[in-house]
């Protein structure tokens, strides 16, 4: 199973409400997500579901991916909100893998997505990976029963490298 960890597109610096959770995507952020969706389609990457943080900028990014045909379904996960419980998220991902539902995308925030990727690959967060807005870290999950420290990073890209 492949897991695509996607940081939301570029967000505005403030929202009318003043709440961080309400910050939406900028025009540039929407374009970043459209280009990412185009790249997924060109590479024939299809996910069964896109899971997203409930924050507005992440949900808007995920909606662009789903509207572009990257996945047919969108589901919010509180675990993907900033500071969400990583162990609970990893349990969810492990269950998805064990049930053989197929590839998934997680749209969220840094540093949480980076820490998740590093734990999957190295067994611990190391602060070594960088994930810009609309960037992707792709992980092949281990099939030997354990995913933490036993998964393979196979793709890390920045939106500046996308066509």
C-alpha cells in the first residue's frame, strides 16, 4: 500500500475571523494543488480516499484533488489537524493497510506530516525531511506487519518540480 502525505497549498496569512483554522488557500495555493492533481493523473496515481485535516486550507486542497479525480472520496480526520495524535493516525493507517483498502492520501500540515513520514521510515522523527506547501512525501508501507521503521520512502517532491 502506498501512502501520499501532502501538505496543503499556500494559505493566506490571515482570515476574516482571525482564527488560524479558517485560513483559506491563496490563488497560488489553489494553482499548486491543481498542478499536483495534474501530476497525479499523469503518473496514473489513484487513491481510494483522501483523508484531510479539518482546517480550511487542508480541506480546500483535498477537495481539489478529489474534484480532479485523484480519489473518489474525501474524509476528515481530526488526527490530521496540527498537533493531532500521531499514534492514533498511524493506527488508522495500519488498519487501512491491513484491511487492504488500497492507496490513500493524507492532506495536512507540517511538522506533523514530516514526523509521520520519518517515523514510518526510520522509526523516529529526525527533523531531516522538508515538505513545502503542496509538496508530497510518498511512502510504501511495509507488509510484514509493522509499518513504523519498516516503510520505504519512494518519492519526495516540491511543487516547483511539477509541470
